[in-house]
C-alpha cells in the first residue's frame, strides 16, 4: 500500500488511511463499512466503555464465538493498541478479524474477501490509529 494513492477516513475516535479504490458504503454512529476491490468488505466499529479499561479477558469474551469454534488467535499490537487477530475461511470467503483495545476503547475490525483476492490485511492496521 505504500505507493498507492490513499485517502483518510476519520470517525470520532479513530482514523484510517485506505487506498482510493476503497469506497465508504455505510456509516452509522461509530461504525463504518467500506467496499474494496475484488468484492472485499471492511467494517470498523468502536465502543467506548464508561469507566473500565478494556483488558485481554474482555477481548476474549467479545471473540467468544470464534474461540468456541476452535479458531486460534494471534496476538497483535500496533499504534498503542493490543488485541487478538483471527484469520480463517468461512462461507467461501476469507475472513480477518481484529479485536483491539486502547485504554477504555474497544475496536472491532472485520475484513472479508473472495478467495484469491488477497488484500494486504496486515497493512490495513498499519494505517489505523485511535485518536486522543
């Protein structure tokens, strides 16, 4: 994604830089949905907890269905966030899911795409940040 023209989308709590061929297709409160090349879809949502910090145990609870199904997460950290990353195939789609925490903010990101389309999922997180 380094040499590709990018644009920036900013919500109340986070921002992301995306290649220009990703289009905003839905937006509501703290949820944004983007459509990308090769039938890709990226969804980002954010929940601010009233008082408590979001801990690893909270992220595991949020990801409970995936863990129950036997999916193994990889730990991930970037830009002051930490959390869980899942990569799997379901319903003839490739799925990538991030369950992230930054202080009292829970961030949930999903990316799904047709097999073989292979957007650079890990690079997306390089262009994502939580706002102060």
